C-alpha cells in the first residue's frame, strides 16, 4: 500500500513539474512579446514626435540650406500671414518674413 502511495506521489510530482515548465515557457514567450511591443511603442513615440510640422519644416530648411538655398520657417501660419508673404514676395527674404509676421499679428482681431 505504501509503495502505491509513493508511486502516486511521484507521478503527481512529475506532472506538476511538467506543467510548471510549460507555464514557465509560456511566460517567457509572453515576456518576449511584451518586450517587442514596448520597443515598437517607443519607436512609434519617436516617429510621432519627429513628425510634427515644425520638426518636418526644420529638417526641410536644413536640407535646403545644405543645398545652398536661403529660406526660413514661420510657424503658426494664418491667412493674413500667407497673403502678406504672397503680396510682398518681391522683397528680400528677411523683409518678406517680417511682413508676414506683421500680418499674423495685425490679422488677429477681436470680433465681439
């Protein structure tokens, strides 16, 4: 009777060890997936940060300047700024920039 009980306990222990190893394998695989997802989220965050209009414009200006072009970036462009830039496009870049900036300031009106 004692031998049968011991054999039963050994069988149960073997089953538990096998089940525990299988669970460990699943947890390890899931951790690998979690790590990969974290890397992908970090990459997406960097890409989103780098894809802002201001960052894209800064890269475009840097590229243009390496090619010898003179240019500048005005952020927050509104319609009065655009109209001023088009109207005064015959002036120098610095003068056109200043006219556009002034149009942005002067084009914001209180309407109540």
